[in-house]
C-alpha cells in the first residue's frame, strides 16, 4: 500500500495509524529481539536472501490479490520482479488459496485503499479494502508477516472506528450504523490464512489505540525536557 501524507483541514501534517502504533507500542520488541538472537545463533543473517524470501513472496501475493480485485493481470505486478521461479509459484499458491476462500465465504471487495483524516484524533489512516459479507460492510486488511501480532489487532480496531466516522460523514453509513468488524488476510510465502474479529471484540484494542495517540502527542514535549 502506498504511503499517504496525511494533512488535516488546516493543511498541517498529522501522523497515521501505523506511525502512532509503531512509535509508541513496544509489545513486539522482545519477540523481535528474541527472533534476531535465534537467527544469529543459527548463523543466519537476517538481511540475507533466504531470510527475506517469505516476506517478499507474501508481498507479491498481496499485490496479486490486489490486481485480481481490480481485474488486472496478476502476473504483471512489479512485486514479482526478482523472485525465483519457486517463490513465484509460492505466490501463485497463496493467490489460489485466497480465491478458494473468497468463493467459500462470498466476501466481495467493494473498494480499496480508502483513506482519510480524523479531525478529532488528528490522525490519518488508509485501509486496504472495504468488503461486503452477508450484506454488511466490513474491513479487509492484508498482512504478509510471519504471524498476526497484537499490533495488527490494534491497527484494525482503529481502522474500523475511523472508517465508520468517514463513511458516516460521506453518507455511506447512517448515524447508528456500524461496520461488522475486520477480516485480517495473511499471505506469507505460499500460505494464506484468515481471521475475523467483530467490531465488539475490538473495543479494548480501540481504547489502547487512543492511549497510544495520547502518548504520541505528549512525546515531543517530554523529550524536549531532556535537552
């Protein structure tokens, strides 16, 4: 997904959801350090080709799914450039798994890369896709990491709440209407996995995001006291 420079109505730049979470939530740091330590002890360079292969294949599969959604040639996406034949085949397998899952669930992608700025929280956001399932609007969020982490839950919780505001302002949702929740679609290597979280189950994660936004706002002022 492209990075958008988010600006409020006054024209000032504001942080995005991923910036707020990435800069203020340290829950994943211990796990990341432990993984890096294991890779080092095993003699593997975390920057080498083998270590990056699964992530690159997942990114390519994600791009192929996006192309399929827009009726474009899935084999023409630039993310496939530089992949080995085996990696391209893994990306194809993930795409085919997604297609089978989509047919089984009947989920239809209605719009992609929907973005906006929430003026109350002064925060920008861009969702991967709006989808329709069983006649109800929901979110679809693509991931290509080794697993689905807590950060992803907080992220989609924020996306659900902020997108609802955007859709109400645009007349797409009524004042009492809500999104159904969020589908997290993970494509990594040749694998495709999916979890769905209801809007109600994401309440606590939304509260956490609002706390992180407060921390983000306070950080610069506190850091200035050290100088």
